[in-house]
C-alpha cells in the first residue's frame, strides 16, 4: 500500500503535540489526521478510513481517556493497530494497554526515528494479519462442503455430529469424490482444528520405508557415537489428525503394527526400544470395496474394524446432479478471486448437459473442467458458454461412430433417413437426461406436448430411460 493512502489518526489534548507528530508522519508521506479529544477521535474512527491510531493515554484530566479510545477502536475495527503514548508513563499503564490490545507503548518525549520505526512495525503487523485473514478465507472457501441435494444434506448432518467427537472415521467413495476434503473438514471443525492435519498417502509410500515414515527412526551417528531421532507422521500429527489416504495400499505387515499403534496410541521408533505416546485422531479413506479387499487379503479385518468406528460413504457426483450447479458456481468464485478472471456464464442447454453428464472423475473432474473453461474463455467478456465450448469427453462426440451412422443413412430415402436420425437423436437425449421430458425438451428446443407427440409417432417408450 502506498504511504499516502495510509491514514494515521493522532490524538492528544495538546494541539502542539498533535501537530508535531502529524508533521513527522507527513514528512514520511503518510496521511495524518488529528483530534484533541475522545469525542472527535471517535467520530474520525467511525467516519474516516483510519489505518493506524496513535493516542495519548491521559487527556483533558481523564487518566483513562486513551484506554477508552483503545477499547472503542478495538471494538469498531480490531485490524487498526494502536500505539499508546504518555508523558506519565509507567510499567503498569503499559501492561494494561497491552492487555487491552495496544500494539505498543511509547513514552513522551520521544525521538521521531523511534516513532516512525514503531509505525512501520505496526503497519507490517497489520498487513500480516490481513494476509492471514485472506488466506483463512480462501482456505475456508476451498474447504467448504458444497451441495444442497438431500443426499449431501444427510452427509453434512452426519459430519457435523462426527466432528464433535474423537472417533475414528473411515471414508469410502470413488476417486475424485472429495474424501480428503471431508477429512480436512472434520479435522477443522473438531477440537483438534488448531493442531496439525497430516496426510499419509499410502499408495505413494515406499514399502521399504513405510514404517520409518509412519513411526520415525533412530539413526546411529558413528562419528559422535550417539543416535539422531527422526520423527514420523504419527508424532507430527500429535494432538491433531492423521489421515490415511487409500488405506488398502498399506503393506499387510505395516497394517499389523498400525493396529497396535491405534489401539495403544503408542509405538516404537525403528531402531529404538523407547515407547512414544501420542494423542492422534485417525481418519482413513479408500476408493475400494473394503469387504472385498479383506477377502482378497489386501486389508486386515482387525484394522478395518478399528478404523471403521464411524463409516462415511461419499456418493459419486452423478447421483446428486442437483449439486452440480452449486459446485460450478463455487469453483467459478474461487477462480475469480485467485486469477481475477471474468465469471463465465453458461447457456441453459450447457447447464442441462453438465447436470446430466456421468462425471466419471466426480467432483475433481468437474473442478478441472471449470478450470479448463476458465483458461480457454475466461479472458472473454460477456461470453456465454455453449455446448460446443465444452470438452469433447463431456459432449460424448465419437467421430468414427458418427461417420458410420452417416454412411448407413446415405442408403436410405430422405424420409427414412430423417426418421432414423430423429429416432436415434431423441433416444440419445432421453438417455442423457434419464427420461426427463422437461430437460429433454429444454435442450432440444421443442415444446413438451410436441415432444410427446413425436415420441409417440416414433414409437419411443420413455419408461425405459428412467
């Protein structure tokens, strides 16, 4: 921020001191305002865009006027740093000011260099708080559980209850459905939210080093004749949450040690006989059929029952089509804030296609699709995204099949070719929209009653597409 855009309010009942401090600040290109009493200062704090407050403590025979102004400022805008100044300074006053939220305390008379240094540090502290708030806001947006469908509302109700406990949870669902997001959300909403959330990506852990990574190890230093301790993921997650992503990919031998560590909340580092005690919540996830994995010998049954205290099943995206528009708008808002691009607008036909697409890659695929559209078209103002703008895999366009259909239709009369095309076209649309006449008619641009007549004429039974 440019200094001349920073407004600093100086408050002192002695006008000469106000002017002197204000002039010092103006020499540094800050915008300085002055007030000589509590009421004027409150008015300026309320109506002016104040960035920093410098106030005397003892004003107009009131020994607590400055502290009252500090309290008002903190309640009005806690992001305004406050520097207290006094000619009657003592340690007790400074401590009281600090407890009430003052950034720092300076005793009169003071040197200009000392004041400017304090101002710069206070403004840096304010900027840091703003960045933290901005990061937390973006993180909160990214971690939001988006969806208003009945299916997803039921999941959120369950998660609200789970978050308040320390119970172990096992999340199952297809790839890209948001299992890690749900685990992070549970952690953030729990009483462990201020402690670490550590991810153990079981599929990428080396079988040779997986136990070292999880439990840590002691390494003997031959030169110093002592051992160096390396902490593993369990210790890193102490008081927080350890998330096992794709738990079935963990080696069976390690699964056995994990059972013991979870049960006892303790373990031994590799190469050490000293027991390490921890307080860790375990959340696991898998995209596999876990009972089938037990039968195949990929997952220990005793580990499954210890992890699955609270099972959570995340459905594939295509089963909750009502949530797709909510998710789409959410991703667009995040992209706009991250990249400053235009918010894309979608035609009704395009939205119908997105709502009824199968989404084999689930929420992750939807997010990637929105990012792709943003890259391709985000710099074009007032562009309406039409079906032709969508990636080919969503349109389901198969050039080879299309060529064969056209070749076959060349052997028919015009009337029969038109009928064959209409039949195939309408069957494909009914299949896409799961037999919904309303959605099909909207997409193809035909009145519902006319569509019903056409289906009857072509002998198309809509019940088979439900």
